[in-house]
C-alpha cells in the first residue's frame, strides 16, 4: 500500500477534494466527456479503491452511507468484494457532494 493517509475525516476529505480537483481539471479540458463517466473512472482508479486496505477507512470517515452498492456484487461474492463495493459507492457519493458544493456546471 502506498503512503496515502485517510485515517481521519479531515485527511479523508482532503483526499476527496484532491480527486475532485482532478475531475474538475479533466472535465474542463475534455468538455465532450460526460462528467458521470469521469467521476466513475476517477473513483474506480483511485488508489484508495484499488488497494482494499483503505476501504474500512473510507466507510468509517465518510459522512455518507452506502446506498447503491448492491448492483456491483453478486450474491455469491466474497465479503471483501461487498466491502469494496460499499467503499466505492461511498467515495463516489462524497465526490458528488464536493462537485455540487463547488457548483461545477455539468
């Protein structure tokens, strides 16, 4: 695992802001791309989603609860895939909240 520290709410939301900075830059640079796609790709490829050691920190430090994660897993999936899907869903929700707070026009 790399050295990203999301062990507190403050550190976690600093990372969320970093992701939104990247999303905003890409969206402005490639206006033909759909913001939903950029967000999905950014969250899905973020270090804190790729390395499952971060997933519990995401779930513990987010102000959101997992909502739409069930479509990302099958009934037979291992519990770690369930945790991963919930972490992805929560991080995506936090990114959307920050985008809306910044009033990014999409």
